[in-house]
C-alpha cells in the first residue's frame, strides 16, 4: 500500500498534469510511464555497467558514444535522465521532444518485441517546457522517496497506485483487478520457471507482472543460473492479449520495467478467429470482461461448440480450456451468475468443467471487492484441463473479508481471509473433515451433479443456528422499571443542581 509522503507526491504529480491541461487518465498514465521508463533506462544502464566492471566483463552502454537520431548523430550522454534533468526547461523540452523520445521509440527497432510494436505510434503529449520541468522534478522526488522505503516491492506498488487512478477517475475501470486479489491467485497457482503463462484479457498486464514477481521471489537462482530458463523467462514465458492499444502499450512497458525484456503482448480479440492458440499454455490467469453479450458472428466457431452463447464470461471459460495444454491450470474471476445460472449455456460450461476436466476450487468473494467502480458479486474458479474428467470433489471457500472495508472507501482493516485461503488450498489433507458450517469444505462431484452442476456456495453451505435464551418477561419488565427509577432519581439531582 502506498501511504504518507510517497502517496502525497504521486497525487501531487497527478495534479501537475491536470493543471497543465492533461486530464485524461490514460494519457497521464502513458506519459508518466514513458518518463519512468526513460529514468529506469539510465538507472539500469548504470547498474549493468557497475556489475560488468565488478565481474570483469565487457559492457557497452546504450548511451555510449554517438547515437543516431534520424539523420543526426548526437552525444548519447545527453539522453540520460541524470544529465538532461539538470537542463533549463526550454532545453530539456527540446532534448526530450527531438532526441530522447525518438530514441526510446526506436530502441527495439528491427526486433519483433512488444515494446517496438506499441511504441511505434506513441506520442509525446506534454504541451509546454514548464510542465515537463515540473513533472521531471516531481518524479525525481518520488524516486528519492522510494529509495527511503525499505521495501523490495515498492516499485510495483507505485506503478499499481498510478494504475488505480484509472479506476478512480471512473474511466475504463474494468482493466484493473485489485492487486491483492491478483497476488492471491498467483500464490494459489504457484508458477514454475518452465511455465508458459497467459492472460487473454490482460489490460495493464497485472497478472503477468504478479507472476514475474512470484518467480523472482521464489525461483530467482534457478532461473538466472540456467541459460535456457533465463532465456525462457525473458523472452518466451509471458503472453497477454487485449483490444485496447493504449492498455497494450502500458502493459508492455509495465512488464519491461519489471525486468521482462520481450513479453508477447499483442492486439487480439481473444474470442475471435484471430486467436489460433490451442493447447499452448501451462497456466492462465485472468479476469475477463463481463460486458454482457456480443455478436456471435465474431466468435470463434469452436468455442460455440462448447458453449453456444453470446455471453463473454462463458465464452472465455471455453477459451481457457482450449488454450491450456493437457495438465495446464487456470485461475479466473467470474461473475456469480456463472456459478448458478440456469440457461443451457451456463449449465453446459459448468458440466464441461466438472465432467470433462478437473474442477479444483470455487472461492466466493464478497461483492465489495471491486468497489468503488463495480459492486458485482464474483468468484474465483480454479481448474485443471484433463479432457477426460477427473473431478472427484470440489473445494469451496466463503471469503467474507479481503483486508479492506467493503464500501467505496476500501480502507485497510484487520479482517483478511486471504492468508487462510492460501494456507488451506495448499494443505487439502486438512480440509477433508471440515463441516459445511465452516469457512471451507469439500463437496463430492456426485452431489454437484445431482444439483444440476450448481457451483454456488450457498447451495452447499449450512448455517448453524444457535438458540439464544432470554430471561422471562417478568424479569425484563422488572429491569425496565428499575432503570426508570434510576433515571428519575438522576433527573431530580440534575434539577436541584440547576435550581429548578
């Protein structure tokens, strides 16, 4: 969580953009992302130079010697943040506009990387030298503040707080899943270094970034001491698709600033024939859009065979099954209607998950999780693609608290089921004897089938009623009379004090 001085600095940066005339939150995020990337290029280049010197290895800086910008050759050192941030506003603006921005746009030219794809049409939108100067100064202060916070995850927290501004502005809120929910889902799935991971509705790549962070925290040595695994991690592990180029650009830079050189972030309508992926991924993590219905003519025919519907949330489940390898796993967020909807399509997709594959878990989340910009009740489905069944029992968990209040303010509170969910999910042997009155329990497949494949937790959870004994009516009346007498006595004392 971003709090205190750092939060105030970021809010102040947002205000600077607003005062300078940039008020579209997506534009602001884009411009800040570009500038943060430019800053990080300098920092990373300096760090790699020091590491190479310590190891006695050769190193060539991307800012070394002369850099070709268009038809001109200039001193590359002028493109470094640590150099141009000391220029006066006018000179800084011309350097940024004429040299630095074209330089980062062409950084991966000739390579088929996500960055080169989505930077090619990027636009530098800061309108005045004064605004640029103020923004650069404010970003310097933010980076100084980040240095003081002894938290390895602070860089990701800052970026996530910036992305949350999109939702707070009431624009495109569907692109953001709360970060603590994303991290919980990644912890449940425990990605491995040899996995291929995909989010077919990636937005700003939150699930992919969280997967990268998990791998760095748990498998860093295994990845970086193995040449094959390192290459896989940097260039072939992460895949994300979306239909908004601005989101793709932010998502690609989000991944690159987290150390993944070549994520496969691509413009694609995942539900259409544009998406040829079949049996390709080991892990899918997603919060697909619940935008209701779409034109069936645009939907891939093989998805309609599994689930004949126009509802995106059902079609995405069919898509996940198609995209996963046999043995591949998925954790995805779905609206509650998917769990108990009575239409033929709803029942068909649930039957496919239970009978055709291995449904592992249904986690019911409270409706306030996505506030302030959505109040829909949701759940998390966890399943493994087998293609031939395998569901013997399904684990249900009734989440009632996620560490934040469930109102629009979403302030931090002590009640939090997430650590308990992760612990219980990872230790299924301790769940076998739990009763239906507890937070979590198993339900055998046969019972789910008997209930028309209903996956709503309320269908199976039992409420324990405890009888409350009250004193007899005569005793209650006597207590009321005694209270009245005490009130009368106190009123008399008050009146005498007031001279009434």
